[in-house]
C-alpha cells in the first residue's frame, strides 16, 4: 500500500493529470461494488468515519497493492454556534476505544429469522451515489435549458430592435414620399401656369 493521501491531494491530482473523477473505494479491505466520484467518497467517509479507507483510481490496476492509497481524513473542526449574545464552541467527541462485546446468553440472542432483510451499507451508499449522479445530470440539463432561454431572449431582443429600426425607416420613407408628392404637385402647377401663359 502506498502513502497516506487526502481528498484535496486527489483533487489536485485529477486537475494536474487531467484524469476522470472515478475511484475505487475500499473500507477495511472490502472494495465497494462500483467506482465513485471524490464527492461521493467524501460523503461516504463522513457518514461512516470509523474504519480504514483505501482509494485507487479506476485507470490503475486494482490488483496491484501499490496503486492503493490510505485515505486520511482532515482533523475534526470545532463548531461555532451563536444564540443571541452567547457564542457556543462545540468540539467533536473524542475518539474512544471500541467497546468489547459482552457475551450474550442463549435467551438474550436475537432471532435473526424474524428481522426483515435490509440492504447492507455499501449497497445503500451505491444507491445514494446513483441518485446523486441523476440529480447532477438533471442540474446540468437545467443549466443547459437556462442557457438556451438566455440565447432566445437575446435573439428576441435583437429582432425587436431590428423591427423598430425597420418601422422607423419605413416612416422616414413615407415622410420623404409625401414630400416628393408635394414637390411634384407644385412642379406640375408651375408648368401648367407657364404653359397657359
């Protein structure tokens, strides 16, 4: 296994090497079923901070141990709340050692046959990642639609301005035609007077 890395370093690696944002994530040595983006990896590690996470880019051979990086999370930050004139600082709970399981007697053991079957956590996370990807695709389509609407509004404004310009030129031509008709009438009257005299 390679050195420890952070999500920020992986994001820089994506940008500098022009890589796809698809990663294999493993927790305690068990790899999730499908690759995910760094955003999904971050959500996964935040929701389940306990455990040892390893990450590998999809272009690397996942069977090679050198391509796997141990994922280290940033130290927890304190939360600052403000209520009226009071400021409350909350530090995250300190990490505690795992508790030793207490051996259950036969009577205390749960009956697993009556518990309904549930998806395991990685499958739920995969489902949530798919939903997030679908939502991101919808957002992209909405952004494209908004861009098209802006372009159409720009064209409509241009057509309105062009229509006003054509209308103004038509009025100017009509005014000039009226003036030319008046001048022609005056010229005919003068000719008539000169011809009759």
